[in-house]
């Protein structure tokens, strides 16, 4: 019985971890899109309206607040002129959000 219960708990834990990883991948994707818009000098309010399909029912705590945090964070990043620097900014920003999410520095669940 203990073996079955342990196996069930490990299965649930790995499912939760996989779900969390998918959430982090999604957030990194959104972060990269936001910073790419920022690097192309799109205004803040226009960036917010660029995400009509942003899931309001996604299992993220206060999704609009999280999107605004990503947008505000993107506006702390310098806008670069050189295309390779823009790509580096997109890559670094997406990685930062992905790593913070994986490290559970963000409040993702209700």
C-alpha cells in the first residue's frame, strides 16, 4: 500500500512540475513578445492591446497584473538600434522570466 501511495504522490508531483514548466514556457513566450514590441518602440498601451488572446482563465494568479508586470519590466530595458542587440535583449528577457518562473519567484497559482 505504501508503495502504491508513494508512486501516486510522485506521479502527481511530476504532473504538477510538468504543468508548472508549461506555464513558465508560456510566460517566457509572452515576455519575449512584449520585449520585442518594446525594442520596436511600441507604446505601453499598444503593447497591452497586442495581447487580446492572453488567457484570462489561464492558471496564473491575476493574469492581467502579471502581464502588466512583464510590460513594466520590459520598459526598464534599453531600446537598442542594432538588430543583434535587439535579439540579445529579447533572448535575455525571455530567459529571465523563464528562470524566475521555474524558481517560483512569481506567484502563479491562486
